[in-house]
C-alpha cells in the first residue's frame, strides 16, 4: 500500500486550500504544533487519517514501515493500523491531520 505522496501540495502551503481539498474527500483538517523530539506512539484509529507537514519534518511509522514526511507531502494512514509520529526536525514542526 502506498502511504506517502511526496510533494502532494506546493511547499508554500495554504492551510485553507488543503482543508478544502480534504473536505471534498470527506476529511476534517486540524493543526498540531510539536516541539523537537515530540512523539505520538502506537496509535490506532477507527477512521482513516491524512497528515501533511506544513513546516519541519516528521518520521512516521505505519504498520511497521518508516517514512519521512516533509512540507508538501501527504501521508495516508488507514483505519485500524498501528502508527507513530515523531518530530525529527531541529525546531518546531507544524502539521495538519484529518479523519474521514
């Protein structure tokens, strides 16, 4: 399964454009702001999730596969799949997430 689409959005991201795109696909859109080193480990949701980095860099592990997401990339996390997210940027990372 393809989890990451590199450069899905322009690097100068417009949150409203992404939110609109996701709404058309049935997803919500909210913002996380994480300090360096912040980890979200071993989550499982009953809905599909999308993630897009606005600034910074995330390491994601989805069903045992590791990915690096940078600004403009879109990550798909299927429902009922164990996943973790870590800010591996040297500064704050801002990222959008949404559920269907």
